[in-house]
């Protein structure tokens, strides 16, 4: 527990309480345990911190030796964005697959099972779900992380996801407020801008967030996006009009407001993380997420000291920082009560992820082409992964297909690859071309067109947003690149 708290003044403890930092390694470093004992109330986990469920459970137990109510947060969306299964691929399809099925009971059950697995490992705050309406098909960072482009579909599945996750005792953090779907810039790299009027925002972007609030989401994550109709000068994360005026007052939200990662270039490259953190708390945020790229004690101390200095120089009201810290501690206490109380609602459903992935598959073309294929050649055309997904998580169908059809061969083809190279490697084998967001990558489209022209029997598997016209003897849209999505596609190809 907080045995050293008496050595740390109230202001400093409050500044520590609003931080959600990361760290390196699969055990908690001494500096992190020290900061937890002095007032740090939350810790963020990333793929680098996880090697197995057993190791993760030991890590969270280690953190709780210093503070029983510590919030242990993770970015576990399932689908393309997984930290729990970062090196093998997720056992759960992502939001787009669930939206494609459009069964809210299934979405609720998937979220409950994912939450159960997190809770078993001691994780009690999930930076999910994404409530973004993916209205811009060229969006480079949301895409399959959204339930879809239909506002009301996104709303009902966001609510179901929140309900399922929190039924398992894990707090949901609905993101990215006020909506990151209509952007063509990744906020990891620059500051996106959404130029729509207030009526459009109210009818499209805000609807899923209203649904999440009605469903009782314990947290909401802000987006590093500029929305001039709401605030012409500051991104949402730093905007009093958006966080306090819109989210708190107009939408009536009373839970925790968490920022997206402050080291993302949309903030770090324009305001800097210290000033950005001060402005975020002043604007109405309660917790500062940092640690995806900056994961050391120096970062925690820099942000702590910046917040303390801002209170002392009058640029951040002390009561605002105290209010933010109180909200963090309130959520921490909720998770502690849940953990010590009754078992989470519902029973274990270990196979539900694959079952959902199978239901999400859409097949276009001759069903005869789905008959068993003898030792095909799997060509995976790979775009550069965005930072949210990460390049370390495997995807595709080659591994899953090899378990069903012996003797397959495969190759990976980055940007610039051509159909000629694929055909040369394939020889006489049937080609299975695997792509991700082909509509956003002209080189992929060109390669696919040439492959199908040369080999009409080519099978195409689209594991991203299925916006391109279906092509090939058989076109399989999985609506995501999770491991279970690859398995579901492999079963179609193998005819099982």
C-alpha cells in the first residue's frame, strides 16, 4: 500500500495520480514500484511487457504489492490491435468483423470473454472500444478498428462492447472522442483535422459516444484531432470546449477522461508533452496516457513536475488537478471492489473468437473454387503497419492454411512488388493473394489485377477494409487480420 505517502505532499501525489505511464520489461522496475508507493495510481502495459498470461498475472500482482487498487491499463482491442497476444495474433476478431456480423449479443459476449481473460491476468482498465465511425475509407489508422461506417451500427455495438467488458470487471475506455473516423492523417504522425459542421458531428461522430455513456462506460479517451466547428485552435485533448463543454456539460459524462498517448506527434510535435499534459488537465482531462514510446522514470518526473509547477504558477487550478486525481482514485476503487467482490457475470466462452470470425467472413465468387486446393502458393502483400497495430504482430493466412493443407509455400511481398515476381515464385501452384486495405494501395491493386488476368483461378483474401471491387475466382473478405480471421479464411480455402 502507500507506505511512503506521508513523505509526498498532496499536490505531488495528485500530480502522480493522473499519470498513466509505461515501462520497459516483463517485471516492474524498482523506479515504477517506488512511484506507485508515492502516489502513482495507474500503469499502462504494452506488448513489450507481456510474454504469457502467467507472466502478466505475476507482473500485476507485483504492482499490487505496492498499491492494492492500482489501475493496470492495456490497449487490447482484439483484432488487429492486441497486446495480450502481440506475438501470435489475437484470438478475437476486431470491431469491423463484429460490425459485419451485426449481432449485438455476439459483440457483448466477445467483449465479456476478452475482459475475463484480462481480469484473470490482473488487468482492470482496457483502452477500448473504438467508437469511431469510419466514414472516411482512406483513414490510415482507424479502418478495421471501427465497427463500420454506419453511425447507428457503431453506436449499438459500442454500447454492447462496453457492457460486455465491464460485466467481466474490466473498465472500458471508449475512444477516440469526439471521433477519429473522418480523418486521412494518423495522429501518431501529425495533427488530423475534421472539417464538418456541428450538425454532422452531432448526427454522426457523437452518436456512438452517447451510446457508450448511456451504457455506463467508466472512461472515455480523447483524440488528438482538430475539429474547428468545436474549437478552431486546440485539438480535442487540449480543448476546454470539447472536454468540459461538450463531453461533460452537454453529454453529461461524469466518468474518467483519459488522453490518447501524449508522445504522439500530434501533441508532442506541436505543444511538447509537458505543456500538453498541463493543458489537457486544465481542459478537463483526468488522466495522462504516456508510455508507448517514452517509458522511463524521467518521463514520469518531467510530467509530475510540470503539473506541480503549473499549479504553483497559477496556470493550472489546484482544484482542477485535485478533481482529476479524485476521479482516477474513484475508478481505481471501483476496480478494487469488483476484484474483491463477486465473480464476473457470465461463463467462460473460449471458442467464441473463432466462431465470431467465421461468421464475419464474406465470400464472393464461385463456391466451387472453395473446394480443397492442393498445396497453393500464398503471396502476402504487406503494407507498412500503422503504429497502433505494430509490425510485430503476425497476420495473414499462410500459417493457418499450412495446418489444413500440407505442402503449401508462401512469400511476403512489400510495396513495389509485382505480379511477375509472385507468379515466378508460385510456379504452377494456385495463387492465394492476401492483402490488407487494397483500396488504399495502388501497387496492391495493380498486382492483383495482373495476377487475376494471368491466373483467373487466383484466390484473393482481403484482411482489411473490403472497399475494393472483389476479384479472383474466389474473394474472401475477413474484415480484419486477427489470427482467428486468418483461420476462418483458411477454412474456406481448404473447404473444411
